[in-house]
C-alpha cells in the first residue's frame, strides 16, 4: 500500500494522545482529538479514515455514546473502543448492538493496537468491496430486467415476422411477390444479427478491462472509410475524414473503434432518402491530451426532446428505420470507461452532429 | 357494406404480411390504409371522412417507438364518439405481458388480441367473431 492508513484516536488525556501518535506515526497517518467535536471535524475533513479508537471514559460523553452517535453519518470507519475492566458491561452491550468492532483493554500495548488496526482494515476493505459489488449487482439487475423485456420484442419481433412471412409465402405463387417477401425476411434476419452483435459489444465494453495503447487516429479513420466504402458508395454518401494528430494519444483502441463504428453506422442508416447531397464528415483533432471528435451527417435528424434519452438502453427516437436501441447506449458506456463525454446537436430534417471529447490515458 | 382496414405497425415485414393476409381473406379490393407510426394513423383517423354505416377495423401493434399502441388507444378514446364509433381495434402483438393485454382488451373499442405472427386462420377467426358481435350474422368473405 503506497499511502498510509488514516487512523483517528480520541482521548481526553493529552499524554495518551501524544503517546499514541509517537508510537504509530511511522506506520500510519494518525489524527488525534481531545474531544468528540474535534473528532467529528477530522472525520468530515478525511472521509477515508479507516479506523477510529476512542477512550470510553471522557467528560461529557462516553466512547460508546460517541460511536453510537457517529455511526449513521460515518458508517464506514471501523470503531474500536479503549476501555478499562470496570466498563465491561457497557462495552459488551455496545459490541452486541453493532456499534463497535472490538475493544482494547487499558492500558494498551502496542501489539494490540497494531493487530486491531490490521484486522479492522481487513474488515473495512471487505465491507467497502461488498458495497461496490452490491451497487454493481443492482445495476446488473436493472439492465437484466430491461433485457428480459426487450428480448420479447427485439428478438421475438423479427422472428415472428419471419414466421408470418413463411406462412403467407405458402399461399403465394407469384415469383415477384415471393421475392419481395424474401427481401423483407432478409431485413428481419439482418435486424436479428445486428441485435446480437450489439449484445456482443455491450458485454465486451462493459465487462472487459481497458487495454491502453498508442492510438493512431489516421489509421482508424482510414480503416473506417474502407469498412464502410461499400455502404457509402451504394447509397451515394460522401464520407470525408480529416485527422489532425500532432501528439501521441493513448487509449483503448477497441473501445474507440466500437464508439466510432456505432456513430458512423448511424450516420449511414439515418440518412434522408431521396436526397442528393448525402454527406458524413468525421473530424478528429488531438490537442493537449484531449481528442475532440466530430461526426456530422445530413440525415433525418433527432428531435430535441429526444437528445437525452437516445443514450438510454433500448431507446428509439424514430420508427422509420431499423435499430435495436443499444448502439448509442454502448457508445455512452464506452466513452464513460475512457473518461470521455458525448454531446449531440441536431436539426430535424437537416442532420446531426455528435461531439466526443476523450482524454488521453 | 362499407368495410375498410387500418394497419398500424412499425415493422415493415409485419405490415406487409397484415396487408397481404387481409387481401387474401377479404379480396384484393378491400380498402386498406397502412401506417408505420401511430401518430400519423391518429392524424388520419381524426381527419378521415367516413360515411354513416362505414366500419373500420384497426390492426394495432403495441410496441412501437414514440407513440406506442397503448398510448394510441388512450388518445383514440378522447376522440368524439361520431369518429370512434366507426372503429374496432384488434391488437396484433408479440408481447407476452398478460396483465397489460388483459387491461387493454377491456377497453371499449378493443375487440380482441392476436398473438404474432398473424396468420390467415387467426385473422378469419377474429373477423368472424367481430361480425357476430356487431351484425348478428356471419360474414365469410374471401372463402
């Protein structure tokens, strides 16, 4: 551990305080307080204090009373009482009510204090891990709920569509009609495939660790152009990229690619139909450790009322085009992992601009 | 008898199937209006000029972005009776949310629910049922 553990000791006798500090200052970062008011000031200033030692017998307030009082406001630090044999009843009841972690007999010896700190710290770490895991679990549950709900629509929808089409096809004899139906079935299959590959992105961007390496934005932009050339040429969309990267930039290449792939796919997908000047522009500039990325299109645009919610899981702003409602959610999740941010501005019927800012790692 | 259909469905393939199945069941000449969003369908319903005895069957999908099927029904119910009395709603959905479907099918203008995929059999059964409810006689069009 690079940083010293923070320990707070409260006692009304100054000699005890200075003795405590002198004994443990090399091992730990010691805060001392002669009364509980001063102790609370320390706790407010240093929320990362791990272990609190408090003398039981103090004028005005006992140690047990003090611990009971601070338990709600400062639940995390481990509370240890220092007490003499005569206070054993109060101590036992305090332990039983969960107000203190353990007690140390007075006069204390150095080894007792050190072992109490080490044990208390282990407990503290386990507790905080539990809190973090709990929060993660809660989020996972919420997302699972949304998935369960969406599976019936987003996975089952295209499937029942295909089933229905097969049923209709059985009654058809006109080859032209059958071919129209096949095109629609193909679209449904693509939709399913799209859904499943965004699922894959979702899990790799959520659960995976970041792999930080040098990023060559020129290379990434070229690759994007190559990958999407077939779509941009068949749909007569001009796709321009400009990159200005005078300095090195470090980040996770896979996450950046996932983010850009989603945004470029959207820019292609949501172009206006029957429009002659379809354009997508990708502009990347790196300056002072920040990459600013602009992706603009001449598409159908997004109503301003939907700017916030488009990044939510399964949110769809239009019914006119195929989409799973996961893409932009993944984009935001990916950027969050990279410490970046995304902004959208759009004019309905004119186009949309996404602005990304990503710091170098 | 003036009978026509309105299909409200955001999935292209389901829209195509519903259109096809109605034609296969009722004949190619039956008037059908199709809408990929509930908003535009509602606009159409508000402004449509219908003759006195005209009946319109709405095939309504539930899970649609923006205005969904349930909200469509809520808005539809606020329209004056001289408009809504022409319409009977048939919900066509892949939703398995039974509580929600039970709630919707109790609505005045909702006749029944069909589970996707829509087939000719299901459509015929529902049309038979509707015509019994409203005319007291079976109409077996298209057979």
